[in-house]
C-alpha cells in the first residue's frame, strides 16, 4: 500500500512546472460514403499512420501491424474501431497546445485528400454498428474486448464507435489533487452538455444530445462513472490512499509480460498484490497499466485527466484546454466552481450527468438552474482563473481568447448536437457529414 500511495506522491509537481495535455479522437470515413475506414489496404488506417512518416514520424508496430506513429513526444494512434487519436505533448501555454492541434489537423487533411478519406469530430459514429467497424489488430484490444463485453451491453460501442476529447493536468500535493479531482467530477455534467455532439445513431435520431454519455452508463460499473469517496468529508487529507483503495478493488483487464497481454480472470489488483498470478508478482509497472484501464469521468494516472467531452471541432477542442486550465490551475476559481454545485447528493449528480447527455444545456439541476446557466458561470470563473495566471501568446493575447466558443454555446443554450441535428434534418447524411468534418 505504501508503495502505491508513494507512486502518486512521486508525481507531484510544483506549480511552475504545471502543463496542459490534450488528446483528440476522430472518426474516419471513406470519402463520399458512410463506410468506416478499414485497417488494411491503400485507403486504410495503417496507410494513414504510415503517411505521417513524411513529417518524420516513426511507425510503431505489433506483430507486423502498425498501430501508432510517433515523433518528439507526439503520438498518433488508433482506437479499436479505427478512430484516429492525437496524444499531444504537454505545454504550459494553451496557445502552443492550440497551434499543435492545428498542425495535426492540417496533416490529417493532407493525408485524407490523398487517400480519399474524411475525418469527423463526433462523439459517436452516426452510421453503422460495432460489427461494421473493422477492429484494429492491437494486442491490448483482443483482451479488452471480451472482458468488457461480458460486463456491459454497450462496451463494444464504447470501444469501436465513440470519439472524445480529453485533457490532463498536473497536481502539486495530495490536497491539490483532491480538490482538482472533486471539482472536475462535480462540474462534469456542464462539460458533457457543452460538448454534447452525438445525436445520430444508426442513421437515426437517438433521442440523446450525447449518445456517448449513454454508452458510458453500460460499459463496466466497476470502473466508470463518479467516484463517490471524492465527495466525502475529509477526502482532501487522505486522497491518495482513498484512490488507491478504490483502484485496488477494480478487476484487472490484463497483465502485460514480455509484450504479451495475459487474461486475469477478473482478479482485482488487491488479490494480485496479495497472491500473484501464475507465478508473477505485482510491480509498479503493472499498477501503471491498471490505472490506464479505469474509465471514470475523471481519473488520476500521474495527472488528473478529464474525460467527459465528446469530440468536437478545433475551436471547441482548444476551448476545452483553456476552460479546464482556468478552473483547475487557479485555487479561487476551482473553489468557486465547487461552490456552484456542492449541494447536490450523489444520486442527484448521477441523474444530472444522464440528463446532460439527453438534454444538453437545457437539463436542469434540482434547484431549477439549467446546465446552460451553470456553464456560463463556470466559463466566467475559468476566464478569471486564466487572467490571474497571466499566460500570453506571441500576439499579447491571454488564454481567455480560446473560451469564446464556449461562451457562445452557453449563451445560446445550443450544444454542438443541436447544430448537427439541424444540418441532418435539413440535408440528411451528406449535410451531417459536412457539418462534422474536420479533415
């Protein structure tokens, strides 16, 4: 236990070193069709990854299959259903994060134009079902797929059909991590509503602004959703141990040895630590692997990672990095954000998260406020936090400029899903694809 608690303590960083990390997923289509991109072939995802080589990216392979392209800390990789993901480098300045995203999307546009492909920013693939997406030959997914499908009716949808945007943030102490984790969990429904971008499923209106939010209700109850202990009194004083105790009782999906992924039979990490598995003893590397397989709304794996946003266009993606930086890296804004929603019970929080996915910014809190109203207040707090951080780009603009798309969304009460539905009702599949296309 002490080593596992110490693992988190070893990842503390002083505020002068805090950075922002961004991950962005895209759903691919064969241009002019509603068909997903296959893995192999001249127009496949493997060809896309190898095309990044013209910019100095090196292919990363498993069993002769390319599963990623890497360069100078940047990684372009694939999700199970061929979703293309950028894992960006962490930077202190959102201006730099934004510029890196722009460069990545320009590369995607160039490759897509050459290969006859399109990339959509969307929370759930609008056409097809998990069986129509060609699952990518990544060894990890061979173990994850049957494990999760046995535990959740929509686990295959999560793996093969969804797209998200995630951001990661450093912490400086146990209390600092606890406050960031709690505040991020608490305001997550507002972010789900602001970024809801998955209204069409199987070529039909789903009844959800973010069907991806519904998917995450049916994956694996042991590793998803809220973290109830984060809302309990005194959590800040014992946060590392409480997080460790929770993660120890989450079933392990796999054990990695010598490049192979072994099944665990659903053994918890606590049992593995006490008893071993087939003669293998637990290591800190196994712990790190395990923490990457918990999928709560906010998780801690050396950084605090916020995971509630559907994939959206470039301006909204940049806004996400700025929004969370303004809230999480400023103690006053973080405390005020918590105060906005501190009175909710655990069940009210769960209900609000589901309502955010169904209704977007129109969803209401028990006191009658809409999520649009809460989101507007949060955006104001994020702007104040960014102002106090005084991080300016080369043009002398502070990072508040990136919040403008969010402010417009909150004021209008329209999630990206509302725009997508309007396009689809007006012009069908082609209009929806045009609305969602980013590369």
